[in-house]
C-alpha cells in the first residue's frame, strides 16, 4: 500500500485560507436568505451573541477542516482534478448540510421548503471551498517539485 505524507502545517494553512470563504458564505447565506425565510415561517431565530458567534466560527472551521481533509485524501488517491473536487465536495455536503437541514426540519425548527434554497447553496459553498483547497494543494505540489 502506498504511503502519503501529511504536512499538518500546510493542511492548517490551507484550511484557514479556505475557511475564510466558508465563513463569508455561511454568514451571507444565513443573514440574507435563511433568516428572512425563517421569519416569514414564524420560526424563532436565536439572538446573535458572542458565544453563538464563536460556536458558528468553530463549526465553520471544523466543516472546512474535514472538507479539506476529505479532498486531500481523495486527491492523493485519484488525482487533483474536477472529478475529485465534485465527489469530495458532494460527500462533505451530504454529511454536513443534508444531515443538518433534514434534522433541523424534522425537529420542526425549520420549514421543509427552506431546504430547496439552503441545500443547493450549501453545495455550491462546499464546491467553491473544495476548489480553493484544490488550487492551494496544486500550488503546494508545484513548490515541492521545484
């Protein structure tokens, strides 16, 4: 079995850079699209406090780290290409967003119709995040070859 080196420092840097996109995208999607829909459905929206904000930042960074790691594993085996980006971003999306939104809707905390908006946008978010990670990993490989 082939062994692959995992550089934790580079992984952390790529995760943090990619996380910037995820945090911006999550905030935009939540404030501009999700909150108005939830308000129109009569759902209670929690007040944004520092602890809530910190939890969202930690959650977004964890989401990014796992997405970047899944892409790294897939790309190391099958190559850094569009197929790897699509497959790994879709797997990440299914585990993070589909499970989350179906669970939230199932508990009655959100309207099922909101999924038609949030799920495609969250897939796009993870696709772009994985694309960013792909480009950063490609740059890393070029630096190693020089």
